[in-house]
C-alpha cells in the first residue's frame, strides 16, 4: 500500500474506517432525502432492526457468520498477494461437501462425529476448489482472478447438476435434497442457550458463529504466529525478497489459496448444517462477493473482518426491517447503502486518508498550542 | 577563478529556505547563491537536505518559507513547468525517459512545437542538430532509448533540458551509472556548457569529482549549509569532514596483512542464459579463498548481478559446476538459496528494496528473513516473537542501526540503516562465504566507514568475501584482488597492487590492461 500520508496506528485502524462509514452514511442519507424519505428515521429503523432486539441481533450475527468466513478467505489470499474472487464458488463447493457427507452418513453416525466430519469435508471441498486456480497461477501462469471467476460459474452449475440429477428425491419438484437426519443438524443458538438455561428467541443463528470466531482467531495465529504465515506474507508483500530468502513462492501460492478456500468452504456449516438441514440451491447468494467488501473494509485483519462482518450483517438485517417498516423504501435502497460503504471504505479510502491525516495533524498542533499556553 | 568579474551575475539565489516533513526539518534556513556560468557542487550525506533543496528549486516541493530569485528576479516555483519556464532544467539520477520511444521523440514529448507530428519532428530535429553541434552532445536521434547505452541516455537527458531552454542545469548524481571513460566525456561536455554560459548545479557524493569540475562548493549537513567555499580553498578531507561532522577514514588501510585460507568457493565454467536466451554469464571461473576480499568491477549490466544470483542459488546456470565449502553442485542440480545458507553462504543483495528486506514488514520480521526456520527463531512451525524481537534489538545494538526500534517498518529506515540491519542479519550467522552486492549504495559516508570495517573484520576472521560494486573507489578500498567483468565474461583479474582507475576502466569497456 502506498502510504504517502502518516498517521498513528489507532487512527489508521479505527478512526479511518469510522470516518469512511460516516461519509458513506451521509451520502446514502442524501439519496434517501432525495427520494423523499427521512434519512434519520430510516437510519434509526435500520439500527433498531439490527441491534434493537434479541431476535434482530441474532439475525445480524447469523448473516455476519457467513461474511466472516468469506471475508477471512479473501484476507488470507490477499496476504499472499492473491486476489481470490472465487469465495462464492468455494463456498458452494464447501456446502456441497458438507451436504454430501451429511446425506451419506447422518443416518447412522452420532452428532459428535457427524458435525466435525461435515466441517472437515466442507473445508476440504472448498480447499480443492481453490487449489486448482492456485496451482494454475503458480505453475502455469494463469491469473488467479480470471480462473477463480470462471470457477464460480462452474461451481454453481455443478451444484445444480448434482442436485437435479442425483440428489433430488424421485418425483420431487423443488431442486433440493432430502432433509438430513438429526445428527447432521448444527444446534441453533437458542437451543444451545436453552441447555444453559438462558431463554433466547428462535432464529437462524447457530453454533457456527463460534466456529467463525475460532476461524478468525486461527487466521490471526496462522498469519502472524506461524512460520508458514510469515512466509505467505513475505511472498505477498515482496515475491523477490521471498525468493531471496529461499522461500518456495509457488508452494506458498498454492498454500495461500488452499487455506483461503477452506475458510470459504465453511460457509456450508452456517447455511446448510445450521439452518436448512438439507442441500439446496442459492445458499451462498453472493456472500462470496460480499466477503471481498468485508475484507477491504476490515483492512484484511481478522478483528477488522469480524467488525466489518457485523456491519454488513446489520445492513442485511436492518435493511430488511427498513424495507418492511418504511413505506416506499425498497430493498434496493439498502443495496445502494452497501454500495456506498464499499465505495468509500474501499476505493475512496485513498482520498479520505490524507484528509484525516491532515485533520489529525491540525488537531494535534492546536492541542499542543493550548497545552503550551496553559503550561 | 578567471574572469569572475565578468561572470559575477547571480543565476540562482535561495534565501532562508525552510522545509519540514512532519517533525523533521529537511531544510532549516538554507541560503544558496549560485553564480551564473559556474559549476556549483552541492555535497552532503543522504538526508542532509540537498535533494529537498533542489526539489524546492525545481518545483516538486513548495518551501514552508524562504525566497528564490532566478537571474535577479523573484520567482515563485509551484511545479516543474514553472521551473522550466524560468530556464531551470533537471537531470534526475533515475532517467525520466520512455524506453519504447526514440531519442528525438523523448525530447519532443510534452513540448511538441506543432500538432502535426511530421512538422513537429522536422522543427525539433533541426533545432537539436544545431544544439548538438554547438555543445558536442551527440546522440543518435532515431535510435530507441532502450537501445542506447547509459552514457547516451544521460546525454539525451541533458539535451532534453537544453532544448527546453535550460540556462541552469541541475544534475543529480550524474556519474553514478557511468564508467570512468564516460564520466570523462560527461565532464568535457559540462565544461563546454560552462564556457557557453550555462550554470550547472551538481549534486554528488563523489568528492573527487567535485574537486575536478566545480568552481564553487556547498556542503550540507542535517538540513543546514555548513560550508561554502571556492574550490581552490577546498580539499577532499576537509569536505568529507564537513559532511560527516568528524574525521573519516575512507581509503585503503595500510596495515593489511593477509593470511589466505582454503578455497571455500570454486565456480567453474558457469554459463547463464536469460529468458530471451541471451548469454548473461559466459564461461565464468572464480575462486574465493578464506581471508580475502575479491572485488568485482564492471559497468552495470555486464553480468555482475547474474554472478551474485547464480552463486547464491537464485539463478540456475545452463552449464557449470560449483564447489561450496566442500559440497559439489552441478548445473543439473544447482543449489537453491536455502541450501546456500545451510552450507554457510550469506548474501547481501544488490537490490535492498526488492530483495534484502520485505519493506512492509516490521524490522524484527525483516531481520530474520531467510533464517526464519532457525531453531532460535522458530520451533514446531511457530515463530518465537520474543526471540525475534530480542535478536533484532541485539543486531541493532551491534550494528548501530538507528532508530533502535525493532517495531518500525523496514521501509521507514534510511538506506544506510537498512543496509546495516541486513549486514547484521547476514553476518550474524558467521558465514564462511559472504557475497555482497553494492555494499554502500545509497549509504551515508559515516555508515560506509562502518560497513567497510565490518567487511574487513569478516575477512580477518577467515571468511571469503566477494564484493560487487559499481564504485571503483570502493573496489579499490576493500579488495585484495579485483575481477573485471565485461559482457558476461571475466575480462581480467588484477592483484590490488596493479589496479588503477585507468587500468580497471580499460578492462571494463573491453580493452586489455
């Protein structure tokens, strides 16, 4: 990244994203006002819908769970200097992997064996789907951006093919598999909390939110605490220096894509094992692409990605509330708001950052002067 | 100075120039007066503020305060266009030329005198030919820049500035990439230009050249002018002392008593071809013994970089054999950088930014690059952060890396301090063979002295050292034996006693010593 501006780390990590968010909200508020709605009302409905109730909060976190997986996937690849656009396809394949083992084994395996097996299978399927473009990039020079996009298309048609021709029960009209047995069902958060004696409204939020938190922690440890992560980051920041250090850059490219794909592949745990209990179409529905925005907004750091995921989860959940509550405000307006956030925190960050830096500088100088006067 | 009365007009006068970057004062109340029709040397270490001062003059930066007068008139220079309009031209250290265009197209670029290209070309050509006649700056106008040798490119840059009406010419480290012969030619041209009334500002750190060419010299240190004098009153020792602020020992040490050890590295018949199948190294044979420093001289691009890469395992030859500390490698099974390190070879690469460090890593992460698998830094796949930080702190202490902050990003250190950290890392493992490319490129005089001392200490400890440098002075100061490369071949080998700038320079361009 070109850092022609200098600011303290806290400002770079906290203040800057907040300023970007504020500018995005302002711009979106302007558009809301233009279509004759009241921006403050819309925002308050949105915030209340996302965080105002236990149920709303659960939905927000449920959406966020999926974004954490895809956001982390993008971030890991990014640290290896790779732009993985294929989170969507890898998540689809991951869901397929999760679903297939559930369909095959859930009838006779207990939960404690079934659920880990589904996680591993989903991760392996996602990994396999990412390793192929990774290999092609490392050893054949096909650009990973192109191949992962292509692999998204192949993945979605592959899922349709498998569902329609092999998994759909004979005579059924809808394109989906039979329901898994109980042992393949990841408990919902309300069920888990009920065991602990806490009352919580029913929602799609399930235990994979814990898995997502563990994944975020794991990515942090992998990137900044392990030798493999060190080497991956070296390759991503400076391939020529990595080569000088004796790091096998091609291995690292494949490894980076493998970890990335495995993370995306865990989306199936949230959607397939946690909510639907069967394999169906459209369970990813763009989350792979939202992951790119999440990683951008979260500055490719696990902590940032968790917060960005919650933000995007809130936009999904709150946006649905707004579309429901405010007359004449459609879901497309929420998509517009997301668009502004991606624009300002992704592309416009280089416009906003120097302004923030200059503002900080000015504020610092004022403080010092008043301090000097008082002292 | 002869005829100084007639030339007393002042070309550039900068008064009270202040320029701050954050907390750092790059220029603190700098005054500079350049007489018209003279060659004025501007010397100082990296970060002394000479480039900032010239950038203010050429309009890259605006000074926070201070005044500029050009030929007696107050001038406000907001950008390079303003500077050019005032008759100021600049030749940058890294040439600003478009490789895929011809020499003439480069001159014309951005200053086309007519919207029809053919008309423009004929006008520019006739004007350029007159200019070339009068100044002696000859360049093949229809050749692509990518085909021109470095010396020609530089002449083209000067021509470009003159074409745009430069009466004051700023040259930034013009001889860094030239052979001694090319340097001689350049100085001839600059003298002609001075005779014709052009004022020349020469930024350099080669004091010898200042003494030979300049009429007046200004020394900067830490953002201030510390000395300004006519060249007749200056001496190399005095200028070096003024630059650094203390006495420095740069040249060859007299007490070199050497004890040669075994042959630690032996390369035979090494031939390298690049991706375009062009021969880069041609049947190179080389021996390195413990306790010696072998200097590799040559004009940049004659195979020195490939030699370093092939010996350190970054590049595999198509033919040849290597014996490294008793271990034999063939072209079919060449060593890789990891194997090279494990057999006791350390490599300080030429390109510090692209190779030696990961610029976006903190210093403590760059300080283990290449050694991240050592048990002292990692165990069971986990990095030991505390040990890495501790190790970096020790390196910084031993090699006087400033600031002593292991958490600072690698790119935030000055060139000299980056180089010291890289040396600390590579010397820290007590290698048997040490390859060093451009040990002091972009490094301050004070740090150069320190780096030389470290390399000599390695030699005395029995290490076999190979130094590739484009600075002949450096080769002469360090080496016990010198190899000259030309077009991928070893053009000659001389013991240090027989080396002079003239004999090496001749070998470098393909002659016979």
